[in-house]
């Protein structure tokens, strides 16, 4: 019992799809825990290792830059050899990158720590493709839910990553955080164990011969533009504020445990809504969910600008997570509407390159904004981009209503 999915491969039966989506969600939980740990600690370790504190967030920038630069090669590799071998390679890169970062931390070498962050970032380009793997195998009526289910896996990382950071922070004292990076190197090996049970279809020979429409034609579609904006600006603003938060709380003399808890609840906000985001998209449409996401992110900024107590950091970052969830999953669901079977890999690759290229720029600017202009500047710099994403989604709803009589 199969049907032809919009993403191109023959969809699995719903029972088989649900089994594999569950395994993909588990991979996401473990893989994203390592990523959450890297983001939680990157700026803090950078603050210890680098003299110019404006560059403290540079390791996080290298994580995202590695992700951005590897998105296109990762998708093209999977197009040739299949999803599963690509995910295995991603796990190996994650373990190697975390190990290099740990060595850099132990040796006090900022450049080596950044190199490890970059290699780990490259592995994250594979982790981000779990959601598209779920969309590939899901029957059409289950597609948005499959994407959302995989993102639920990230909910575990909301607790696992920061908890690892808290309990391993001084495990190998006096080498602060070294134990955390050793654990980060072990998590991808657990993902490899889960991948043994994953059953994904191999590349379709016909699709390898037919590349579909030119990419320039695909990206001119209004739906692609809005989907890309939702991912770029939603993820970029989220990363800008999340990267700056641990350092901002340190500047405000809040203890590390409070900063870790704030990040924990932020990541919870990022992934907990995935229990119902897919259902909301199926009922109300991706565009409306994107618009709600922009509204929640604007509310986050208002709270962040209202003060710098722990509760304000926590409330703002939790709302930021939920806003990101709606914008990112909504954008992903919208993207699946714009490409034909043979076009999915190159379209997904370009979308993720744009998203993580934007996130890399946001990470690079985060430390400079914080140290030169203060915490409020981070929210104010984010404001126009969220407004653009929200207005673009509203515009597309109006265009669709004029063309088809509905959104």
C-alpha cells in the first residue's frame, strides 16, 4: 500500500512511515542534544579562550557556518547514495567535531576549538534533513504531521543538552566544560545505533536522470520566497537572541545554572509545540501558522526589552522558541508544495543554505551587538526581519485568495 508523494519517492504505508518517523525523531532527539550543548557552551567557552570578548560567540558562528556550507553537499550526497548513508556520515562528523573542540578546549587553543565547532556544524546539516526524510516517506495526508513528529524529537534535547552541560561542567576540573564535550562526542554514536533499524528507500533511478525544472524557475515561485523567508528570518532571529542570552545573563551577574535553565526552557519551547504544530498546519494552513509564529516572536522581543531579570530572559526565550517552531515547521511544510519529485534535493539544499547562511551571519553579529550596544540592541536589530516575514506570509494569503478564492 503506497502512494506517490509530492516530494518524490514512493511513500511508505502509514504504519511503516510512522515506525520510521519515530526512529527519525529519536535520532533528532540525540543528535540535537549535542547541538544544544554546543550552542549553550560555545559562547561561554569562547569567552574564556579569546581575549577580545566581542568574538566570544565566534564558536557558535562556526557551528552555523559549517552547517550552512555543508547543506548543499549533504543534500547532493543523499541524492546519490540515499538518506541513511548520509545520516551515518553526519554522525561521524559530529563525533569528530566534538572531539576536536574538546582537544582545543583542553589545550587552550581558540582556533582549534572553532575548527571543531565548524566540523560539528557540518554534521548538523545532515541532522536538519531528518525532517525532509520524514516528508519523503509519508503519505500526503500525513506529511505535515510527519515533519512535526520528527521535530518533537528535539524536545528531549531541550532537557538533555543543558542537563549534560550542568552536570559535566566541572567533571574534569580544572578543565571547565571538557567533560561536556566528551559526552557530546559520544551522543552521535548512540544515533548510529538507532540508524541500524531505520528503513528508508534508496534513490530512484529515474529521478537521478531527471533533474526537473531549473532552480531559477523554482525559486521565482512566491511560495518558495515566503517559505525561505520564514526559515531564514525565524531561525536567524532565534539564533541571534539565543546565542547572546547566556553571555547577557553572565554580564547581568546571573549564575550559570540560571542561564542553562533559560536555554533549557527555550529549547523546550522550540520543540514541545511540535506535538500539535502538524495538526494546526493541516487544519489552518502553513501560512497562518507562520504568521502566528511571527506574532509570538514579536511578543518575545517586547518582553526582552522590558527588563533583564531571570524571569524576563526565561519568558522571552520560551516565546522565542515557540515562534521559531511555528515559523520553521510552517516554512518547511510550505516548501514541500513548491517542488516536483526530481527537484526535491536541490530545492531543499538551497533552502537550507539560505536558512543557515542567515543564521551564521546572525551568530557572527550577536556578540558584537551585545558587547558594543547592549542586550536591547539584539531585539531591536531583529524586529524588521520578523515583520518582513509576517507581512510576506500575509501577502501570499491575499495573492492566493485572489487567484483561487482561498488561502
